[in-house]
C-alpha cells in the first residue's frame, strides 16, 4: 500500500511539474462533429431507420485536439495549422478558444476545413461523412505564411518561457498541412526545440528530424519497416517449413485520418512451401507487409515475425521485437507503438521494452484517445520524467478519456484524481512529502483556501481521532495532518511505541474523507512545519485553553489562530492500549489455570494407564460387539525393551 502511494505521489509530482510548459503543436487540424439522433420507425421507401436529430456537438480534432489535450493537461499550447475560412473553421476556432489554446492558425480561403461528421443512434455510430479533404497542396503563398507563423510562434513561446527552448509536437495525418517545404524547415530548425514529438501517418517522410519520441500505430510502424526493408535491399527471409505465414494487407489508399487499416490472413501460397511470384510473398509493389515464419529478419517486402507459435503471437510481441529497428529508422530516443485497445509497447535507449494496457471500449469512445496519449507523453518527457513514468502517465491519460462517446480530452484534474488527488479541484495527492508541501500549500493559497493544520502520533486510530479530525476540518477549507515518525514516537511515548508503523498510520489517515494531506516529520516538535505551512488555524486536542499550547505564540506571530478540541471520553490511544494489555494479561492467566488443571488430569490419566497396563490382556479370540472398535494398549517402555 505504501509503495503504491509513493508511486502515485511521484506521478502526481510530474503532472504538477509540467504546468505552463510551452508546447508548439503543428499539423493537420480538423473539426469533429457528433450528431446524436433517435430512431423509432423505418421509412417506407427502404428498410432504413428514420432518424430524428436531438443533439449536435463539435470538438477539435487531429492536431487541434492534441493542442486541446496539452492545454487541458496544464501545458501552454500554441497551435499552428492551416484552417479554412469557412463555418467549420469558425467552429474550430471557438473550440480552441474554449480550451485555452493559443490560436495561431493560418487562414486558407481556398481550402476547406476538414470535417468528420458522425451520426449516432442509441450510442452506436451509424455512418461517418468526411468532407473538406484538400485535393491540392498548399500553394506557395500558403506555405510562406505557414513558415512565418511557425517562426513567430517559436519565438513567442521562447519569450514566454524566459528564453528556454519550447517543445514541438508534429501531427502529420496526410491532409496536406505539412508539405515538403514545411517538413524541411522543421528538420532544419530542430535545434530550436528541446523536446520533439512526432505522430505521423508516414514516418518515412520525416527522416532527419530525430525526434525525442514517435508514437506510431502498429500499422504505421509496419509500413515504415516495410519501406525501410525495400529501400535498404534486405534479402528475403525463407518461410519456415510447415508454418503458415501471416500477411497484413494495406488498402489501395490509406485513410488520411490516422492509422491505416490492416487485414490479417494466411499468406498467399498456402502451407509448407515458399510462395513465389504473384501468388507468393508480397512484393513492395503489391503494397503489403508480409509476416512469415522467421521472427528475426525483415524481408524485402515487409516485416517478418514468428508465426510458429500460433495464437501465442500478438501485436505486442511483434512490436516489441522491432523496437530497436524502429528507433534506428526514425532516429527517435523513444518509440511508443500504440495498439489501441491492447495498450502500447514503449522502448528507449536502454533497450528494455515496457508494456502498458488499456480497457477495451466501444470505438465511439476512443476517438482522439491517441491525442491524449501523445499530449501526456510529450509533457512528461519535456518535464524530464523517466520513460516508465512517462509511459504510465500517457496510458492513464488515454484510458480515463474513453468513458463516453465523443472526442477524447483528458483534463489535468481528471488525471490527478485518478492518481489519488483531492476531489475539490486542487487535485493534489493526499500523501505528500516534505519537499512537496511548500508548493502544494502555495497552490491552495493562490486558490484562496484556508489551511487547518494539526499533528500527532495517531498510533491506534479510533473514533476519538475521527471525531477530532472531522471537527478540525470544519474550521477551514482543507486539513493538513502531520504525523510523527516511528523514531519520534519512541522518543515521546517510550520504547514500546508506536504499536503501528508509520506506513500503516498514514494509510489509515489518508483514507479519511476529512483529511486532505498527510505528511510525516522526524522532529519531536512540529515547529518547523508550522513555519512552512503558516496555517490559518492550528488545532490541538485537549481540554486546556489555547494559551497553554506550546506552539501558540509562533502560530499567532505567523497570523494564525489556535483552537483546542476535546477528546471523546474513554477513546484515547493510551486507554485502548491499556485495555488490550489488561485483556492479554487476563487471557494469559486463564490459559495458565487451564494448563495446570490439564496437567493434573493428564497425571491421573497416566496413572490409570499404568494400572490398565497390568490388567490381564483380553482374549484375542473374543469377537467385538457390532459397532465397536478394538482398543490396543499403548506399549510401555518396558515392553519395548527400554528403561524409562
């Protein structure tokens, strides 16, 4: 329990550390439209439902949704992207404004804003209509204005960050927002960004960028390895005899809104022979990624995996086997292969793969979950979090956004709540360290909250403690409880205390709804913590006046007030421990009495046994009565030839 709590504190600290982190998002922005309808009958013209529109909502999509997630997670997001001068573009601007994204998009009067309209009935997507896909690339003027916007945005974020290099997120979904000149500019100016994250439909277009992290889907990773194998001329790998190959077919044209779809089946050519020619192993021209029996090589047509283990092979294993190659081909420090409902596989320079898991949800719940994953991963790495921490936060951000239909957005408060943060909007963890306390209290102060502070050993938590803490919490907006460490309790209470270690004591306190934060201190007096917290109200337990509290002068000098709260009668820790010890003594005495009595009876039974031993033996030919058993005397020491 204590280890899990410490891990949650560490994760929450990272979330706090990335606040106001400057992030420039560039790429394909789009508008998501959701139309919720009801259907109660079929039309007469065809066996089709008649839909009645009940509700319509719009949300930022693509690169715009990534920027929204960065902003809602606590970062400072700035978006540069071409957006059409149309109604959809106006709605997209409104979405960005509501989320607090710095809108530096470039208006393109001759290019429509991409829109994805989904029609739902009974929370089921019936159809999706896409419009606004640009048929032509940006013209020279559009490219020039986009490059100017990128340059200005980079300097704007650098100035806001006090001269520090901003973070860059590239979202390339193949909608034409990032033509070759823009990609070349970003590669040439890579040095102007501290952390660079890349989410690209075709990673091969971004050679030379050397991003910090790439987040391809399994399909995008497969495509990159296939193209790399064809480009480098890797020799084909032979099929393993007797094992069916697997192949993944790309559609004739990849969808431009995210990961390509893959069709899994038995490789052409059947079982037991190496296919050749048009019916054999797919060639690059056929646009397929071959998965054959050799799990250690890349064929001339694509990726090979170990298919001999049958159902034991899954996408996670395939991705894990290719992490090093993906890092080499992308130049990225970190590769995170996302597997939608199966989580992700993440690998870094240490070569250790890390697996994260997700909960399967309906497809209508997962739209944009990858944007939340990308935003959280980028912010964590930009905040210099370790790779395991970044991967865990990214997966958590994606997972908690998929609870309902719509475009996924993860809020900082939701993420911290999932890590055990307070539900009052502050969203700090309950168990905190001394180093975290100053920043947490400062955050509460900025929010205008009054702080109540108390301290104690809380060795055996009882109703008196609960009542006392509830009364203390009612004196302000939040309650901070400082708990004496084990060594401190021993100095104050004696060598036989505490009864419960500090890990157990703080876990129980943190579980109380009236307690907002728990911190452990080593000193015998809380004076140092009082100076750090500067509580509005300092609470002590007892029936004496506040003037008798030793810390009262310090609290008043710091501008606070002192309150004393009486304990519940007969509910003190010492009284409970005394009762337990008294009962233990009584129990021990009773057991001793029973032991003495039992020994006397055993002595009599032994004497009876000896007397029985000298009785004449029963006639062995006698037949026992029905339902009875024959008793056999226990042999004595003499009968065994031993002396007692």
